[in-house]
C-alpha cells in the first residue's frame, strides 16, 4: 500500500510536466488565456462525493483548484487539471458525513472518509457553462471499506 501512495504524486507530476502548456516555452496567447481563465466554479453535483450537493471551487491557478461542497457529505478536495477546454481532472481529499445515514459503509459512528476524483470536465477557457462527469470512489479508513461512486455536475465558471 505504501508503494502506491508514492506512485500517485509521481504520475501527477509526470502528467503535469509533459503537458505542453506547463512548459516554459509558452507564447503570448497562453498568457492571455491565463488572464481570462475563471477564478471560481459553482456547481451542482448528482452522485459523487456529496451524493447530492452544491459545490464551490476556487482556482488557485489554471491547473489547481480547491473544492468545498455541501450535501449529505461535505467534500474538501484538491483537484489538478490537464488540458485547455476539455480537462482531465485528478483530485484527492477528505469527506465528512453530515448525517447519520444508516449505511454499512460509514458504520455506526461518523468518521472522516478519503476520496479521489478521476474525471472529465468541459469548461470554456473564458468561463461559462461547465459540465463534468467523474469516477469518485470513497474509502473509510475506520472499517476498511471502499465505495465506488460516479458523479455528474453542471455549473458556472466565473471570474
């Protein structure tokens, strides 16, 4: 298990460094796109880490976003993006269940869950309507259970 934990950050670094837009040879059009890239995203998600949730994501840069959601669960995630308009999304974070849902995955007491995101997002460079679908599995460290989930999202990216 420890070996896999080291592998994921390495893969993300390789993907980021191999992306042509992350190299130092950017042209002026890339600089222009960075100036008009949205600052945040507000979206609704069906399924996913919140089960049914409203979410806010702040873009720290064009490639990194921090997300907080509110639903049956409260996800706090860090997401990495690769691409320009059609984005590969890779993320990880913590998820807290708000309600005592009679669920064998959570168990009798609420505990912090771990989650990751592997998805595809359509987001125009200058903002606007954003569509997203993703595989969002969750892991409960207190009982060792794994729950595969999928999510569909629609929202607005704004500056």
